[in-house]
């Protein structure tokens, strides 16, 4: 396997939703508008990021007053770049697989095969209620998502596709043109519940997990990969991290302290209540945020837990430690996106590649 294939990959959260990625009143020099995001996508591509992940929200809440729709926004970012791959977040329910399959196939042709999807099963009941969508029980949401993915793959890879599921039915359907990407555009999903991990081990190309310690992530990776092997399936792992890279560790820790000190308690607690209620509805009574503290919840997806906070050298070493336990991609959030993505590309990423090359050379000598 070449160094490029084996190298850990990097993605960033697209700020197409207002309020930034921390529920805090700290200054965030980040904008949700298209001009800011086009420039950010170009900076990220130049910095060495392979992916960007757009967010899907239909209603305001937890500091997110405005939200651009994910698929059309992703297309705009793809049009502004040449190599960057953009992952559009999708909610089964509001989207049907037939419409999404056609949307993504078209965008794939318009952008030279650079679009992907992230299937979000849903955690925000108030959002579904507001737009008149039925709110399914926890494991039912994942059953629907799994059918959604099976249908997407079928439409994208087969002619005369038929499917009879509990949520979706297709009869002799042929999509033309099919996507450029073979066998199909990449399919990502998230979640930490048993249902989410089991689904990933059967159908998803990529599994996103919330931020966690190296030990916590290793346990998840081992679990998913063991189950995937039994299913004759392979799945890659991405982990969320809120990245605070500064010239000194003291500076980085001071930024984290200020974020938490200026947190919006009402919004953080409301978000915590919603996500924990969603997780408690799972059979095992746990979800993504089951063990999250107030401080963890200040960053939507437990990004502080991954501890990519410190100097470029410290962060690079922690990234390589994540890779060593099976992580294939780091999904980064930042306080000031444009400046910090550029800084990451200049200061951190070269150190990661250097450490990867050193580890590879060491393995070759040992062999």
C-alpha cells in the first residue's frame, strides 16, 4: 500500500449553519454564508484536506439560527474547488432515496465524481415534529437508515432495481445516468449506539464516531471491524475532533478555558437534554452523548474529548496515535475556520506526514 493510500485523511465541518461549532459566546471568526465557505473550501483544499462535511438542520436551536440546505450548498463548494470531496448530510424521512439517488448522481457528473453522502438517522425530535415528519423509535430510525443505504446502493449500481422493505418499495427502477464513481459515491454514517455500529458493520463505507479518548475509540473500532469481518464487509473510521492548534500549549489551553467559561448554559443544557433523551431511547439506554459532561457538550460532537489541543507537535503525535488504533480520518472543527485550517495545513499536517513516514520506515526495518 502506498504512503498516500495509507495516510490518515482529514475533513472539516462545513459551517453552513450559523453559530459556529461551539455553544459559546466566545468570538468565532466563522461565517455561514457562501462567500466565506467558498474561500474556506479553497483554503482547505490547498492545506491538504481531502473532505468537507456539510451539516443538515431544518430548524433553529442551540445557537444555530440560520441553516443552509446541505446538498445544494455542497454542490456550490464542489464547484469552487478542484480536488476536495464534499459529503452532504442527509436525513431519511425528509429525503426519499429515489430523489437523493438522482440528486447525487447528477452532482457527481457535474463535479467529476467528488460528492459523498452522510446518512444521519436523526436525534432532534423537535425538528421532525416541526416539519411534520414522523418521529420513529431509536432502533427503527436505524432500520430505516439501513434500508435507505441498501436502496441507494441498489439504485446506483443496478438496472431494473426492485426492493420490498418496511420503509421503501421499488419496482423495476433504472436510474440513468448512474454516478461516475464506482461502485458508487461513498456513504458515511454516524452514531455510537449498538444499532448505529451494527448498521455500519453491514452497509456503510465510513463510520463517524463522536470525539473520545484513544482507548475509547480503539474499543469502538475493534468492535465495528470484528462485526464487519463476520459480515464480509469493510468499513473505515472517522473521528470527530475540535482542533485548537497554537504555538504553545498554554495558548491552546487558554482558548479551551475561554470557550467553556463563555458557554451558553441554557443552550448547552437544552442540547444535552435533547441528545440524551434520544440516546436513552436506545435498547441499551446509551447513545452518542451518554457520558458527556457539560464541558463536553459545549462542542456538539464531544470534540474536546479527542484532545487535539496543544502545539502542532503534540497534535500531530496524537493524530498518529489515533491512526495506530485504526482511525482512517479526522473530522476537524475549528474556532476561526479560515485562519485555523490554513495554520493546520502549514504547521500540523506536515508533522503528521513526517511521523507517518518515520513509522513506516520503522516497520520496514522491523520486518
